[in-house]
C-alpha cells in the first residue's frame, strides 16, 4: 500500500501542484485541507483528491480550531502531513497526534526570517542569498529541525514578487524530493539533526 500524505494549504497551491505532478511520487495525496476557501483547492479537485476547509472563524478559539483541523485530517489516516503554503500555526495538541510527521516548506533559509513575511523580510534586510527550507514542524514558528535547504541568489533588481517566484521554483523541486525520501525511508531526529 502506498503511504498516505495529507497536504495543508492557504493560497494558490503551486507547491501542492508540484507534489501532485511529481512523476516519481511514491505516495498518495489523500486529502488537501485549508483554513479558508483557498484557490489552490481547485488543484486538488482537478486531481480527484478530497478537500476539507476548517476555518478559524467557525471555532471559538485556536485550540478548538486546531483540534477540528486535526480531526478532519485524521479521518483520512495520513502517514505524513505536509504544510505547503499553509499560513497558520497548529498547536501542540495537533502535533501530538502526528508526532514528527508534520513537515513545512518555508520561503527562507531558516533560522533567518521565520514567520509569514519571510520574502519581504529577507529583501528588506538586504541579504544577497536566501532560499527555502523544508523542516519538521514543532510548537514554535518555523523553529523545527531542518530537513533540507536550497539557496536562491537575490538579484539587484528583485522585488518581492520576482524573488518569491524564484524561491517557489526552488520549492517546487525540493519539496517533492524531500517528501518522497521521507516517505520511502522515514527519519530519525537526534537533537536538531535529522537523518533520512
Ligand atoms: C510558498 O513560498 C511557501 O513556502 C510559503 O507560501 C508559499 C505558498 O505558495 N509559505 C509560507 O510562507 C508559510 N509561512 P503556493 O500557495 O503557490 O503554494
């Protein structure tokens, strides 16, 4: 039986598309979950993948929302959960249900520029090299152990859009590669060191 992967998104879902289109994909994408009626859900629908929307506004507080999201995803019994452009932080109760099984793609070279404005922050800081990071999710904001990274050079004329587009192009390659390796080999974590 192929491994089962759930994907969480908030936006246009181009990272999701890179997973859907990965010719070497060794797992099934069993559900795409979103925190809003994200445009990217249409990509799941087009690929025949079930979708679910669990919106914070429909729940009294963050723990209740996070529990509802975990429950909705658990219904599909995933082996791995990929946060691919998901713009919210799940709580530790969510992570306890899927220990060391939640992976995020972040558009910067962590630990530099965590948070929701990573590309703008890197540009504003004036770095000459940024990139993307695939990491395990822990209870902090983009603080979990790093699995893989790829560098992207900042060009002198870059604006946020042009830089983010090149970072995403790196993510479209790196994320499918990493998820395939994780699914095939599993991982061990010693301190902050991840081995696949
Ligand atoms: C990606 O660059 C991803 O790393 C970023 O959102 C973009 C999603 O693009 N995620 C974060 O910033 C999470 N903090 P997409 O909607 O086209 O897949």
